[in-house]
């Protein structure tokens, strides 16, 4: 397969949906020859990142710091924002299109051979997870920053053995799969906890924290909590494993200091002693679609555009706080769209205070909501339903609002960044 054919093959697995469970994907990875990379002396050091929000930035902090620490570093992100190859990375870079095609070509016949057995066919997410393990084996990675796809207990990434787990946050999201209470969701996320390894946990409601701590006790895992064992004093972060001075994250946002502290604590727990490398890695971290600020030119002049992929109420709340801190007393033309399975009423309630107007866009994804079904949530704010991402972004750039926000789904942010309207407006903007 060439790259386009490989993308088409993987995309064609979407119709198989989600099938939570570990036996099928573990058998698949073992069949591809990667079983010894899951656990044991040949396995890299895994940092396993779970949670409702903040997983991507925490994984990126770990990835960047591990590169600076001299590790041959693999990384896995879920979902991607702009380029499908963001999911599986080496160092801080996407793998090449040629290598992606080679790995998919190697794995596809094995996946197809398994389609008729009792475990059932390999799903899209399981296949992409296996692409990660195969790629890290090719490069002989010594450490991997691994973001959970969904949940933890039965997530395809949870086939690894020992790891240094982090549970960043717990909120109400994917309730149709993970459960309808914070406690049930926390129990699923706690699946990443490993016996004898400390688990870093971020700030979260007490109901969720209690469940995670109970699972940790059962598994003999030390609990290291942000705000108790992990304490920020100014820019310094104190942990049971040492203190890192002047830790300043390269990503901007309401929770980035929190997420960077969790990542740094996990690295110290794993025995890394080069504080300068950890500080440097966290300071230079980048990731698309996390409070990404761009200058774009439209017919109404040049505008500041902020792109962020938060899609649930907690993510929206933290984004709005960061926006209000960066742009006090300002409102924006908000381009948004959502997928099925999320809570639009609560999401819009959080975003409404910074919205001067809403531009509702479709998303090219099989679980996308029809933007017309979101129109009622504008609640008195001028709201326009658009037939395309191009139309929604163009209208926002042409509006009288000084700022434009793209917020609501990583898939939406990715489509906006790939759109011709975005690229044209980016090219037309005056250089700094």
C-alpha cells in the first residue's frame, strides 16, 4: 500500500465501531511479533496517561521531556487533530508517510486473518494501537508516552504490563460507554493502575478520587495526589520523589501547570534525575489544538483566532477561564460543532459568556451531530448554522468580532486547520 491506500484501509475499519476489551487486541499485537514489547526486559518504560481531560497535554509534556532526557521516545495520542500520523510518533516527530504505509501493509493481512475467529474483527482503534507498538519496536524505543483512548480497564492501550500511570482528571463524558456517575467513570479510568507502581492523580471530585484510591489500595499502588503529595509553590513543584525548580510549561491554558506537574512527578518517580532536561522538555512542548493562537486575515481585517479541541463541559470551563485570563473582558465569534455522545446543553452553558455570536459547523466524522440540532443552545446569542467548515470559518472571520474561537471537538479543529479558508487566511496575514 502507498500512504493514501493505508489511510483508506485504516479508515475503512471505522464501521466496526468500538469494542472494549483486551483479549482481541493483545492477540493481534502478539501475532504481529510485538508481544515482547508489552512487558519484560524488551519493553520500553511506559507512562500511561488516562483521564477525562488533560490527557493529550500531559502526554505531550512526558514525550518532550523524555526526548530531552535522551530516551528513544515513542508517543501515542488519541485522537489526532490535523494529521492522522499524530497518533504514533517517534521523538517529537510524526512518522513518515512511507513508514506509516509500510507498517499498515505489514499488519493488515494479520488483521484480516483474525476477522473470522471467535474474538471478532480488529477495530480501527485496535489497529492504530498496534501500529504504535509495531513502530516503537522498529525504532527500539526505550520509553513511550501512551495516551489512553477511552476509559482504561478495557482500552486497547491497556495491554501493557508495568507502567507509570497518571490519571489527570475525571468528569462526565462518554457516559454511554463508561458509566453515568463520576464513580463509575473513575473505576474505568483506574484500570491503568499497576501493582507496586505509584499512580499520579490530578485534582478531581471527591467521589472519583475515593474510587481511584480504593483501586490503588487493592493493587498495592502508592497514590500521589496533586495538591497533597504534589505541591506547586510558585513555579517550583515538590513531589515525594524530589523537587523541580522553575517548572514552566510551554503550553498555555488554565490547567497546564497542573498537567506539567503530574508529568514531572511521574518522571521523577521513574528515577529520572536530570531536572534540567525535564524542565527544558516541558518548556518547549507543543501540541496542535491546545489553545493554539493564530493570526488570520479576513475581509474585515486581521483577526486573532484561538483553536482548542475541548468538547465537554469541564474542558470548556477550563478553556473559558484561560481565554478570559488572556483576553479579559473580550468576546469572540465562536465556531463550534460536536459529536454524538456529548452534552451540548452543558457545553454551551460554559462557552456562552465569551460568545458574541455562534457559527455552527458540520464535522466530517461518522458520529458528528447535525449542527441544526445545536442551534437551540445559542440561547439569545446570534447563531448561524453553516453547511460547511469553510462557510463557518469565513463568516466568523468576516464578522465584527475582534476575536475568533474554534472550540468544541478535536475533529472540528483539525478540519478548520486543514481547510482552504484557514490556509488562505494564514498566508494573507501580515508576518510578525
